[in-house]
C-alpha cells in the first residue's frame, strides 16, 4: 500500500520536529508539559503542514495513550460513541488520546458530546484547527482546553525536512538523483511554511525526474502558487485584508503593495477594492478629502478592467493612500455621535429644524427657522442639536493643514 513520503518521514520525537521552537524548544511550555506526562486537553491552532498531527502522535507515544483520530469534516457523534465504548477496556489500557482534526466543523452538539469524558479524564482531547479557536470552538470546550499556536515553518527549518526527504528518496533508487543548485532553497521558500506541501512537491519531482538531476526549472513548475495560503472564509482571508488596511494607515506603500499583490494573486478583487475604498475615508479622510473621488475612480477602473489589468489602478490607489496625509477625525466624530444614539441620548428635534408642514397645525409656535444663506458669510447662530445634547462636540479638528484652515475660517466667522 502506498504511503505518502510526508507521512513516512514524520518525526518520532519532539527533537526532530521542525519549527515551533516557541513551544517545543528547550524550555518551551508545550515541551515541558509533554515531558511531565500530565497532558491536559489542548487545542492546536495554526496553518496546515506545521506539525499539529505529528506532535499529537508523539504525545500519545510518550504518554502510553491509545491514539484515536477523527476528522470533523467527515466524523459524527456515532464515531465519538465508538471511541467512548472502548474506554475502560483492554483496547485502551492507558486511556484514550483523541486527536480531533478540524474541530471547527463540529457543531455545538457534537462538541458538547465530549464534555463528560474530557472532564473526568477518560479522554484526553487534542483538537486541531486552522481557524481562530476563540471564534470557532464553543466556550464549553474552549474553557476546558489550553490553546497552543503553531506557526508557519520558516524556510530554514523546512530545508531540514527537505534534505532528509532527499536522502530517503535516493535510498530507494538504484542511481541517486542530484538536485540542481537552488532547488532545495526554492521549494523551502515556495511552500509557504507548509512542510507537507514541500515534501509532496519533492516526491513528485523524484517520480517525474528525467536524467540524473532535479532541475530548478522543474521545481518552479511544481511549486507554482504553492506559497499562497488563502481561504475566502478563513483567517488568512481576513488577515491579509487587515494587513492591507493597516499598511495603508501606517503610510507604508511597499507593504500595502505586497498585500494587494497577495489578494490579486488569488483573485480577490472585491476584497481589495472594499478595503482601499474604506481607507480613503477612514484613514486619509479630511486631511485630503479629494482622495475619496480619486480612489473611487481607481476602483471603478479596476472593476471595469478586471484582472490582471486591475492591478494598475489599484496599485496607484494604494500608493496614493499610503503617501497621503492622514486624519481619522471623521471616524472619531461619527463614532461619538453613534455612541450617543445607541445609548438613547437623543431628545426631540428642535422646533426650528422640524419639517415646515407642521406649521399652523397646533404647535405652540411657527418653525422660526433661520436660513443661513440670508446672513453674512452664510452663517447664523442657531441651535441644531436637541436640548439634551446642547453644546456637545463630536468633531474635533485634526492637526493637518486642510482641517486647520477650516478651523481658522470658522473661528473668524463665529467669533
């Protein structure tokens, strides 16, 4: 029976696990827990191919527990019951370590079916997820588990696994293959921190090799777009969008272009356009109001052009926003106003501002609205806020030249 190379070369000890030094290195918390033998219920959170399943297997081996694996995408309560039926039998003398992969796909009832058994210790749960567990795992399970984050594997660490795989593959052959300069480095960087993906790519290169050398050209062909981690409904989607927005806000055009490129590479044109449009008002705002129509024109052009040409106006929009002066006074002002409305601080609309159709219908006085354009400088002192909010100030001028010019203009008129 065929066994994937990535499964065959799984480490059998924590010392052989690549990456995750922050939790598995000497003195790392997870390592100390495993060495103590007192294994709590845990949730491993992180991208695929970063060692979550491997570490769970090692924990089961080192603590003499029977490992049972379920994948929440296909398993159900019946599968959980079968594992429960094995408890306290000769099949599970040291207890069960249940590795539940992709726990986010279990509904609330399925997750809660485990509660009794993980509480009394008959089942030790290690659940894995590629999504943020604080959003996808129900509180009853989450409160009984310790969360450990697994990070994408750095290229330098991935190289160790690739070289080990090369040795194993060459031992299977009568005539070992050589790897052209740059092949290992390219696969390590192109796999996007996913060791499994890197090993699978290497195995494919060996099976399709012509001659005695694995060429860099073949390696590039096999790993096209492999570095991309993206799921339109997953954490990576929102992380990239957030990074784009924050790079624009942070006035870093290079970072903004990088995250824009990642979005466009996977075809997420709409997501990129929405964040760019939002940044024009949220981050540039009143420091340069003209950014809004300019960016809107760029976005319209991008949507009309489609990919790949859409990259041109969107790149210009990103550079424009990242290098523009910044002001969030508009955001702060509407947030303050909205907070008052939600808190019920409203009150009747002043009579002067009510609709004129109410005049002569029993109100104590006529509207009495003063039309500002009838007065010098198109302004007249008049109450606009309800009585309950009289004197409240939501908007505060920013320190940029555009808003300061407006401040000076109105101070001169209103004094």
